[in-house]
């Protein structure tokens, strides 16, 4: 799973880089608490985390992605008396890829997962796109998928599953009547 914190630059711009650091540390802790000891969590980029869940069935990835999104958004993150609401967008895929158990190179697999993450960002954030499989896995088809991932999805070359993220407005109002206004991080 490639997880990207939504609107992270706006958090840094509004609250400062120390707040951004607090958000990253808190999210890393929430990921650690949500996942198994055998799962690997790596800070992948500025506000991205790569989560590798070995020996997990393809069917379990939807549930894991949902748990990760819920853990990240479950509580606002407090920094110097400010409450920062945070959500995440995720791209994910089982390796090897169904239905033919295609074993892609690490770089190619991460590239496809990153494209699924990009769709999550493009289509509203606070959601996850999971690659369930590729219909064609010959070199020419893979190159076509990589050139225009969204078109490949629309053309049925990629089987994707959309998972909406948690309703953070509902979280805010269900916690208490005095819940702070939602600030999307």
C-alpha cells in the first residue's frame, strides 16, 4: 500500500513545519498500532508511507486499506492547541498480481501502485484504489497501462476497486457536541 497524507503542504503552510512533523510522527505511530509486527512501514517520500504486508491474501488488502484510512482519520492530531484533521489517499495491489499471479519487478509494481494512488488523489482524496488484477500482462499491454493508467482502467485492462475513506465530518460530530470545526489536513 502506498499511502499519501492529503493536503499535507497546506498543513505545513497553515500550522508550520513543526506541525507537519507532528502529523508524520503521529501517523507513523497509528500505522504501527494498526498493522502487524511483521508488516513493514517505510516513509517513502515527504508525506508518503509504503506499507508492505507479507503473507496476506489479495482479498485482505481491501480490509487493510480501510483500517489504515480509518486509523489515520480517527482522531484529529493536536499540535500547540490546534486540532488538525488528517485523511489519506492510498494506492495498493497484491503481489503477485491476479488473475495470473504475474510477478512484476519491484519498480514496475510500485509504479502501478503509485498510479492507483494518483487516481485516489485525482478523484477526491480520502479514498483508496486497489488494483485487483490486470487483464493483459504482455509487455506491450503493460507499457500501454503505464502510459495512461486511467484510460487502461476505463478500457478494462486494469481491474480497480474503489474504497471510500471515513466520513471525517461524522467523526467530528460523533465525538462530542463541542467537537472542533473540521480542518482538513
